C-alpha cells in the first residue's frame, strides 16, 4: 500500500497533537492515579489508554476552557475503573478449565481404598511402631507431645518413627509385589515415600 487508508485532515492532525500534548502534560499523574486506584500497573495503563481515547472523542471538552483538564481526565479514569469493578462484580467468578474438559473430581472410593490399605499396613507393624505413627501422623502431635502421651523419651519417638516408616515402606512394597492395591498419592503414602 502506498499510503494511509484515510487522508489526514487538518482537524485530525490537530486532535492528535492535542491528545499528545495532554498525555505529555497529564499522563504521568493520570497513570499514578489509576495505579493507586487499581493496584495493578497493567490495568492502570489500560485505564489511561481508555481515558485518552475518550478525551480524543470529546476533544471539545479539553479546549473549551471550562474547568480543569486534569480534573476531567481523573474523573474519567475513576469512572472507567468504577465501571470495570462493577462489571467484574456482576459477572460470576471465572473458573479454570473448559466445558470440553471439566475438572476432575476425586472419587470417594479412592479415599476409602487408600484408608483400608494404610490401616492394613499399620496392622502389620509392631504395636510400638504403630503407636508412634498414630500419635505423630494421625493425632498430629509433636515429638515431645507424643513422648509424653506414650511415656517414652523423645529420642525413642524419633527412632521408632524412623524405623516404623521404613517398615511401612516395606509393607507397601510387599503388597504391590503380591498384586495387592497400591496406595495412591496423598494420605500417609506421602509420609512413607
């Protein structure tokens, strides 16, 4: 293409020069104001751009000499931000995913199988190991609290928990080798792995 689609008129170039001078004079203050209201620099830049488009469309307001140009620009920016906030509040919250691929929900049956697998594995541990794991992971006690509850020293709790987890790993390995159900990620397997 050799030239622009629309020939420039004297009025068009005058309006462009006006908007350019408005931006040079008030752009920094307008951006600071919009950033303070939105809390987001990118959103504030969009607001400034929309404000300048509205100023270009209503350039007569900028040159009529009535009122402050900066005041008019700041009011327009505030109104744009308010409109965007109201529009966002009126819409239902956005969710990730698409209708073609709905989010996968966890099946309750998986949790039941995991619980049964872990309980079966705990039954194969010695009572001392099972008690330590129950206090630390099921009741979520600290080492010191578990030691007080079990009536043993804290060092013993640490030692038993180490060997209990090691034994639990071995029970899980044996059950997967024998074709039993393997525990899924989550629950106590994260502790054991």
